[in-house]
C-alpha cells in the first residue's frame, strides 16, 4: 500500500521553532533533544499543516511564536505518483492554507493527502478524559475518509450554535428555534451515519493492535451510542419531540455534539478499571486503529508521529510498536530525549533539536 511520505519540512515562527528546514527520510526520522527544545512543537507543526488543528488543543495565538508576527509551516509530501506541497500561514488571528501554491477548493482535497496519526502523552485522556476527545478521534478519521464530512460537521455546529443562542434568550421564539431543526436534522444525521459506519472497523483494528503491542488477550471494546438517529426524518421528529425539554434546559440536548464512545476493558468501563499501563496501551491501540481505518478507506498509509514514546511505553512495547510500524510501511517520526530509543530504529535519520532549531546529527545508515 502506498504511504504518506513527508520529504521536506520547513517551519518558521511556530511555537519556539525558527528557521527549521529539513529533508526527511522516507521511512524513519528521530528528533532528539533535551526537554523544552522544540521536539513536540516540530510534530505539532507537521500535524497542524496536515490537519489544521493542534493536537495540544492550542489556538492560533498560542501557536505563533511569542516573538514572531506569524508562523509558517511547509510540508512536501510524496507518493508513488505525486508530490504535493502543503503550506499553512498563521497570524494570531488568521490562517491561510495553500496546496501546491493554490487555495484548495474543497477541504477533502487538502486533508486527503498529508494525513498523519499522532500518539502523544496527552492521549491518556482518550481513555480517561471528556467525551469531546473521543469525538475528535472519530472526526479526525472521518474528515479524511468520508467526502463531505468536514462540511457536514461545520454546518451542524453552525446551526447548533444559532439554535442554542435562541434557546438562551429570555423569551425564546419557538418558531425561530424550530427553523433550525431542518439543517440540524440534515447535517446531524449525516454525522451520525458516518460515525456509525466507522466504529466497527475501529474496534476490530484496536483489538488487534492491542494484542500485538501487549501480547496479551485482554479484550477491549469501543461502542458508539449515537444520541440521535442517522435518518434525517427520524432526527427531525426527535428534535420536535424534545423541544419543550430544550426550552427548559435552554440548550439542544440531543445530537452528535453529545455523542461519546464508551470504552471498556475486559467488559468493564476502561476509565475505571484500566491500570496506567493498560490505559496507555488502549490509547495507543486507538491511534493505531485510526491509522488502519484511514489506510483501509483512503488507500494510503498515514505517517505516524510518536511523541515522547519512552515516557509512555516500556522498551519491549516500543520495540513491538516499531516492528509493527515497519511491517505497515508507515513513515514514522519519533521524538525522544533518549538516544537509546533512536538506536531501536536502525537506519532512521537523526536530527538534534536545540533551542528551536533542528539539525541533522548523523548520516542515515540506510
Ligand atoms: N508560542 C510560543 N512561542 C515561543 N515559544 C513557545 C511557544 N509555545 C511554547 N513555547 C516554548 O517552546 C519550547 C519547546 O516546547 P516543546 O513542547 O516543543 O518542547 P519539547 O522539546 O517537546 O520538550 P519536552 O522534552 O519537555 O517534551 C518550550 O520552552 C515552550 O515553553
Ligand atoms: Mg515534548
């Protein structure tokens, strides 16, 4: 299967990164450096250029370097038969995206090509944290594999905001509130259908990734309980039936904005029973499942960005992870403070990250 290969990365004014320009290895790249030098920021810049979201949940103003007027990230991505340049320019308040120097006409055109999967310390929250993080996992997958999903999600959010604003008025106008039922039903049901279509594959892939990483037969499950029907007519009827409750609570209660994935470990809620190590393994399994689903549906293997794996996984699990990645053929980017981790990826191109600058440290053995 063809895979996403980031061959060139330039970053200016993003977090503490300055004047970064590097030519990447097609298979494996390691960013080595002490704490606070810019390793996570480099992965964040890559994923930001690909997904237009910060995996640390940062706003544009937080991403632009304290001393910079704006930030710019450029990725060159090469496949078997193409080469594309993704460029994103940020100021504290604006964002401009360019695909091969032109504004992309449709979002899927942009998101389709440079897809990345990130595993980072904050991913423990996928298992333990708020539902929003699990919805974001689904959404990250779906914007890349379902045509029109990103647009449906945006239109849904817009209609929801407007309806909720009306519900919060002192004397809500029922007719005005219900004028939003049609768009909510249309876009909301499309979001639900897309989410339902992907969960089965996601849980199967997560289970097999977990077995591979832990070499145990612990059973995990991921269930999607949609809060609204995937049929637009039934959806509209649900909104009509619930409008009195919405008026009382001053908000739209049902819909994909309130969805959650329920995760269980050996039949019990994972948040409650999984140990630290099991929680980490579950989170990693979900990320590898994201990679698998995007690969299966888009026909190309995303690049895998692993932030600070040695703080998350023991050496044996890291070795299994690297060998799995090798078999998948995914390009991998690893950050670490520990050169011994880099040694587990023979042939990887090594870069040193120091004070916001990135330099090649040793020629690739490959
Ligand atoms: N907008 C910003 N402008 C300038 N510097 C920033 C900005 N945001 C964060 N920083 C700083 O950038 C530096 C690099 O942060 P980063 O998280 O990339 O470090 P790291 O190399 O991953 O460190 P660790 O090994 O501790 O995870 C930190 O000193 C951080 O305080
Ligand atoms: Mg870091």
